[in-house]
């Protein structure tokens, strides 16, 4: 009798395990491949790039002292101060948490103060702030900055990351089965991962963090102009080196349509949504619609919006077209995406000059990192090109070289792509939300010249100790190379 009961219990147990395994496999497959929300992964039409501006933040060493050149958030604040009808922001990191001892610029409180002041002085100004769950630490609390904005009448939209595909599916499937249902709010007891002095957070919020999802976009739109950047209004990021583009006209309408899609699937979209006044009702991007893009459209060229996986498509096309006599220049925080690595090697084999300026991946908000993935990806590029691909490391001293910029010079066309997206599987594979601009320019266009001068200044370390030679951070250890490949393949990583 006892034996029969034991066998029956074991059979039932096997059935339960098989049922759970079946549910796990279904969740794994569905959330890895599920349809994207409407309006995500957009390739917009070419727009006139006349009047576009290129902005740069740089931190570097000169004659033994630290120099910080900062323009991007000064421009952000002036755009907010000038807004009369609407402000739409989408920013990834927006908090004052930090783990270092530097005299950080209080970007999060400055941005909060500017928005509150403008909304208070102009009560009819429609202000929408879209941001990532990390700033409330995945629901563990409501940050002081977000609470102040809400009290002032700013519509704050916390991106519903669950609508995005799972970049870390092996973990996320299990999380959806067991941990998701318990929420993440409440009194915390674990240290904040972004700050040694930050508030305590719950174990459940850490479990949500490990899904490694993000709305990684960084942009601002008003009725006058729009800005796309690689920088965050985040105190601990205030010394990072970054880039930004500023434009106006139809491009801003394209950005508005893209942001409307995020607000819609995140539950923050009502009946009203701003339109760019100069082209209301004209040809703008229909959410989710992809359009063909050609070459330069005039003296200052053309610009188009590209988001999520469309960024990868554009980059592979641009780099894949480079050959003998052409040049491919990258300035990038992370490079690990295998198709990008292969495209760079292909451009080198066809005779193009390929140069990279990379962050050494050693500094992360007061903590030391191990160099993955850039040192391993760079080592592969140099090794497999027999030294023809040139790599230099930005000389970081606690901050990060946070730029995301690619320039392909081919004949009488210069293509510049920049914005929020790193060159990683998560950033380019329709997992994160990302916004870049792709400019197709003649070589004499203002931005072509400015970006070329920017890259040459850093690569040759003109006027300061901007970059270091490849061997300064070369790392050929087999275990690190294996770690990079496994993390890139599985999504079990922070890059």
C-alpha cells in the first residue's frame, strides 16, 4: 500500500514537473519572439538636414588636470525654457544615485527644476516625461524627482517593459512563472545597486532587474525643435563623454509619432497628443511603417529616424557598402553584436580603413568593471584583421566614454548614425527601446566636417590625453573571450 502511494505520488510529481517545463518552454519562446508593440522598430523617411546641429560633451585630461566640456544638457535646459506649447522627453537614467565621490553636476534635480518652473509659469504647457522603471527601481519606490514632476502636473509615463521581448529569456521565463506575481514594492533591506548611500530596495525588485530590459532612449521634443542624444540626465553620468543632434521640422514630427507609440503601450496615452505645428497633417511617420531611404537630398543632406532593430539594418547596410578607399569610424561605449563585428571585418577585407575609439569598460559609477565586452571584441577585430583595424581606448578616469556614433565615408556620401544605441544584441535586436538618427550627407556638409573633426581630435589626442593605444587595455584571456561570447548570445549580461 505504502509503495503504491509512493509510486502514485512520484507519477504525479513527474506530471507536475513536465507541466511546469512545458509552461516554461512556452513562455521562453513566446516572449523571445512575440510581436513588437505597434510603432516600434521604425525606419523613417528622409528629411532635410539643413540646420542640424552636432553637440559634444567631453571629459579628458590636459596638463595633469581634468577638463569637462559640456554642452548637451545646457541645450536641453534652454529648449525647455523656450517651450510654449509642449515638451516631450524620453530619458533612460533620471536619478541622483551615485557611488562615487566626485563633484557631480546635479543633472536630475536641474532637469526637474526646469520642468516644474516652466510648467508652473505656463500652466497650459503640455509636459510628458517618459522614462524607464530603473528610476523607481522597478517599482520598489517612487523617486523624489518623479514625485515632484507629478505634483507639478507633468504627465510621467513609466515604460511598461513587460510589453518588450525578453532579452534574457532563460531567466525571464522562470521569473514570469514564479516571481512576477509578488510585485516589487515595499520596505527594502538590500543595498541600492546604483549607490552605496541610496535607499534600501526589496529582493523582489532585484529579481525584476535581472530581466535586463530597458527603455534606453534619450531625447527631447518641443514645438520648436528636437534633440536626440547618448547622454542621460543622471548625476553619476554627468562627467560622461556623449554626443547629441538637434533638428527641427518634419524630423520632430517623426520623433513625436515614435514616442506616442511608447506612451500608448505603456498606458500613458490619452486622447490628446501634441503635433509639430509647422507640419501638422503633413507626411510624417506612421507608427511601425518602414520607408525606403536614398542618398543625400541637398547641400546639407538628409536625416532619418531609425529605432530598435532598424538601427542594425541601417548600420549593416552602410558598413557593408564600404570598400577600397572608404573609411569606417566608430566611437562607441559598447561593441559586441556579432553581425556588426563581422561587418567591420568585411569592410576591412574589402579595403576600407576601419578605426574605433572605445570605452575600456573599466568604470561603472564608482565600481570597477572587468573590460567585457569591448576588450574582447576589439581584440578579435585587431587579431582577425592582422592589425589593419585600428583601435584606441578613451582615457577614462572614473567616468565613461558613453558616445554612440558611427561614420561611414564612401565616395561623395558620408553617413553618420548616432543616438542611444550601443552596438550590442540587446540594443540592436528589438529588445531595448532605442532611438538613433541616421544622416546621409555630402562630405562638405557642416555636420560631416564637424563629426570628422571630432573623431580625428580624439583619435590623435589633439589638445589633451583623450585616447590611449590598443595595447593599454589589450586582454586576450580565453576565459574572458568565452564570457563575452556567452553573455552576448544568452542575454545574461548588463550590456
